[in-house]
C-alpha cells in the first residue's frame, strides 16, 4: 500500500515540477515565445533521434564488416588446413607404399 502512495506522490510531484517549469518559461519568455520554444525543442528532439539512428546504423555496419572479415579469415584458415590435410594424406600414402615395398622385398629374400 505504501508503494502505491509513494508512486502517486512521485507522479504528483513530477507533475508539479513540470507545471512550475512551464510557468517559469512563460514568465521569462512570455506566452508569445512559447510556441517558438516548443518548436525549437521539437526540432532538437528530432535531430537527436536522427543522430541516434545514424549512430545505430553505423554501429550495425561496423559489426557486419567485422563479421565478414572474421568469416573470410575463417575460410582462409579452413583452406590452409584442407591443403595440409591433403599433403599429409599424400605423405601417408607414400609411406604405406614404401612399407609395402619393403615388406615385399623382405618376403622375397
């Protein structure tokens, strides 16, 4: 029950603060300047959102480039490993042939 009262008091106090700020703006700048102030505030908010969107897009692009470079590195590493595997398989086949030829020559003796 106390939490609900606390939240209600916070909302009420927040609304009070907003009302005081609006009254102060009206007193400082006059009612005729109020639309101009809010228009400028709206433009600033729009510019902020635009900048935030651009930053998010740039970050996503950088992450995509990083993933592509990691994929390319992984692919080149896989190719190197495949070449080594093939080389080792050839060496193994040669060793098997040598072992067979040696066992055949030992059997012939």
